[in-house]
């Protein structure tokens, strides 16, 4: 039995013993480090790669969204989508403070200032809302052909109800009605929406795994 098989078997034993999901990255890091040390000691490390387990699936931390009005966006995302506000709107200014210098590293000099708020979804994924100076708000923000993220998706078993709430709050539907992935077979359905600021939202009735494990395009 090679080290890779042994590591995987040990992992399964630890999982069966009730190892928490939060400890999985530390487990795989430890296994990778051990494999790297052993390979390096034997002169078997090639181009920095050792015989180690497959990479573990990283969890999603957060996503940043630009909006034209931060306070209105916080109101929408907390009252309509039910996300938690974990840091109220705060102004960040270009200066020599640690946060100021960090932002200059990201945006380059001359960004001036912006406002930011931090929210969290029900499954603890973070959402950073940004309001930048000279922010642009195009009428059609659905440039799906350009490289980058063009929509966010939330899950709600009441797709139609949430869609109506988004419209009532100033958003709109980008489809006439929800579409079913398996008509007359399964209740899996979706609809594309826009929030009141032009950001594209999608609503799924069921989990991503359920919808696509059966081959939604078959």
C-alpha cells in the first residue's frame, strides 16, 4: 500500500470517527506536508511536487459586490434575502493606515475613498458590499460574454415567492417565469432576476448537487 492510499484510508477513518468539517483543511495540510518531507528526504520530489493526496475542495469564503447606494443595498439584502449584517456601512479612506495601504495595493493610487459593509448568508458565505466614488450603474449590466462573474445564485424552495419579493423591492425578472429542469418529473426549477441595482441574481429551488447530479441538460 502506497502513502497516497494510506493517507486516504486514514482520512476515511478520521471522518468516520466524527472529524469536523472545519478540521479537514488542517488534516490535508498535515498529510501533504508529511508526504513532502518524506519525498524530499528520499530525493523523490520533482519540480516541487510530491506524492501527496489530491487537493481538498476549498470552501467559499465571500464575494464582493459593487452597488450604487450602500445603505439601500444593505436594506435589500437583509430584508429581502434575509442575510445577516455583520459589519455596518463604514467609510474607508485612502491614507497611510494599514487598511488604506492594503486597498492601495489592490486598487492602485487615487481611489480616494469608498464605503463597505459585510453581510453573511445563511450558510455563512460572506458578502462584501462596496460603494465606490464615481460608481457607474449601466442600464444593462448583463454582460455575460465578458470574462468574470456575471451572476449570483441563492436557493429558496419558494422560487416564485422570492422572485415576487425582489420585484416588489425594486428588482425585476429576467425571465417570464421559472423554468423546470425536469418538467413533470422533478420540482427543480430556476429563474434569473436583477436586484434593484442591476446585479444579476438567480434563484434555485434545490441544491446545486441535486440539480446537476442527474444531468440537467440531458
